[in-house]
C-alpha cells in the first residue's frame, strides 16, 4: 500500500495544469456560492481518515512529519495534510480559524495564508471551507466541509496576483 504522501502526490500528478486550474476554479466558486454541490476530488480513491479521538483543540504539533522550511510545497504537503486531518478529527472541524491556528502552530507562515468564510452571506454554515498557504510559486490548498466529504489537500500553482484562492476570503486578523 503506498504511503499517504505518495498517494496524494500521485493523485495530484495525474491532474496536470489544466486539471489543477479547474480544481482551483471549482474551489473558488464553491466558496462564493450560497449552496454548493460536492466538489470532485483529484482522485477517485477517498483520502483515509484517522480514527482519532475528537478534541476541542487541534494537535499543535503533528507527529511523524515536520516542516521543511527550505523544501518545496510537495515536501511540506505531508505536514499540511496531517494538520488538516487532525483538525478534521476535532470538534472544530468546520471552523476555518481552527485550520489556520493549527497550521501556524505547525510552523507555517501566517502571512502567507488565506481562508474562506465559515458561513454563507445569509448566515448558513458554509458547505465547504478552503484555506491555503503560499509556498514560493505554489500553494498548499485544503478544502473541508459537509459538501466535501473527506478533507482534500493538494499542491497547486500560485496565482499571479500573489495569493492562492480566487474569490472572497476573510482577513486573518487574530
């Protein structure tokens, strides 16, 4: 059985640039829609989830992997993925702030992050939440929520304007 990071890298490699751009567009459009349809993932194989005990506070330092400051976005995808899975297993799994706080605790740069709103413009819970960390010319992008199913994490090209997510994002001012 391939390791999680190899499976994700293989799934992402099969996207190609057109597929990656389509996924970024779908993530952005999902964030802007009042109701959203489930977003297809890069792989037909579901991402395995942990059977960890849920906790109100995300694990500050994931086990098994660490931040690779001089590495690529691909080098840091395993840590990003583990942080996302840990928060998804917690009581805060539909809180964008919980993902940002956990990524900061894991060593990612807060100033390089973006996150979408937890609620729609009419106050309903968001069908999905997207968050990202800009890493050089690439982005670590995550998506979670009821419409998403299991968390989705990918490395995508960064936007020419400097961010990672298209559409409305909320300020990370805490």
